[in-house]
C-alpha cells in the first residue's frame, strides 16, 4: 500500500470562550488555517483535491456545508471541494484518517484534514438543545437506545466521574494532574515550543498567537476552591478541559505529490486505528484502542517516544496511563487540553500538530495520539517524525 505523509501541521492559539477569537466567524478561523498550510508549503492551491473538516456542533454559523464555507472563506479556489464530519471530539483526527486513507488508496494525492470549533459563537450541544427548547423532537437518543442501555441520556460528565471512581482517583489526584498540565503548558510557551505550530489570527484586539487559557500561576489551593460539577463528585472545571475557540489542520500528501511539488514531509503515517466500546462510561475507549493500534502496527509501548492523550478530563489520561503502563514523562509533554483548551472538532489535528512539532524538536521518532469521543469511540494515530 502507498504511504501517506504529513507535509505541514498548524493550529491557531486556543481562545478562551468569549475571549480573543469571540468576534471571528468560525469559517474565517478555518480559513486562516487553510491559508497557512498553503503559504508554508508553497503548494499551488488548485492542487488540493479535497478538504475534510471536523466540527462537532454543526449548527448556526457552523452549519450549511460548513467545510465548504471554510474553503470559500480561504484563498483556495472554488474548485476545491470539502466535506464536514462529526466523530465528536475526534472529528479532525478522523478527518486525518480519511485524508490518509484517500492518499494510501491512491484515490487522491493532496488532501487537507482540518478542524474548527467556535464554542463561543456556537455553544456546545446547541445543535439539539435549541430544538428541545422549541419543542421539536425527543432529543438525540431514541427510546430504543435508552431501553437497551437503561439510561435516559449519555453524558461525558457522568462518564468522566465513573472513570475517576473506577480507578480510584481522588479530587486531589486530578487537581494535581491539572496543575501539572498548566505548568507544562506555561513552560512550553516560555520556551517557544509552540511558535512553529501556531498561526496568528488577526482580531479586533490585534494579533492573537498565544494560548489564552494557560494559568501559569495556578495552584492546588486555587483548584481546591472550585465547585464540583455534581454533588458528591470529584470532577470540577479545573480538572476538566476548557471550552475553547480554535482551528487546526494538516496537509497530507502521497509520495508522488512530494516529488511533483518538491515537498519535504514532516512525518509519515504509521498506523490508523478506530475502535468503539461502552457508550455509557464512554471515555475509556482510548485504552483498548491503543492496545489494538500497537498490535496492528507490530510495535511495543517502549517504541513510542511521545504520547498525546486528550485531556477531556484529568481522569482520562490518568486512567490511560494506569491501564497502559506508559511512561508519564512521555505524555502530553507540552501540557494538554486542561491548560491549552479543547476546541472540540479542532482538537484532533491540533494535538497532531503539537505531537509532530514536539517529536521533531526533541529528535524523536514515533508518536501516538488518541482521543476519547462521544458514543464510546476512540481514534489512535501513530506517526513517524521525519
């Protein structure tokens, strides 16, 4: 089978909800990413054969062929098609998988995989809560599913609490993990670790190019003051990911395209895996997905130099570490979504951009990225830095 390569990987800085990116239409956020991929690679924009864009809350400004609107807002010609996909938090990671599969199959040679989410302008879950408020429909879960799993709804918050309880993580354990996420992210900013991957966005307040949610002065005492999301629980806003606005993307190319356009690859796709499991606990699936990916790739855990496991809640990477037995010093080395934010549909290629740049900066070879996703699904991507 043909190889698929990542030629460039970029992201915007993460804007706090109602923060620096609040006045930017989400299609314009995505356009910044597409334009940056073209500018940095010098590729003829007309040579792009497809744009696959992840977005979770496809409503309002993120509705009506949103991926196509991102293309039309960019400098790509109107001849470039686009499609919008939703695999919940893994949407743009799945976009990367689809782009790589198109290249590996020989169907296409140059495909952009990207993601955008404005959690300010299109609030999370508004694609069904607004219908409920208008008295339209019964919600996303039919009674047949509710009966099968003996629930009235599927909740990531309940799932995160269930995982924390299952693995015996205390509030202090998760707050400590959250604090270290902020500390690592603050150190990465101070060291310029994100400079290469971040593309600036021009806003009404000026040039935005630094993650807005990182709290360098966070402390265990400050985290302890936050209320739990549920009475008697241990999950708080402080040990969960931040609602964030942002975009990200990668350019995927075939070997033929590398030669034709004189492109230098940053990484090679080594493995693409997706699995599904329990939709109630929901967020534990990265564990079996990681095991399957390593098995399919013929690799051992020690072969992987860096891991990116999305910090939807502190309990998720903590459970993953405990179950998989990975070296914690290799995990989310520049911080994660607790500090840097989780712009839902953009997080997949956002983490990939961070992973590839971190591997190259350290002279390391293999990186593994995984993401918990609504419905009990998880994607795993293994890349080889070049």
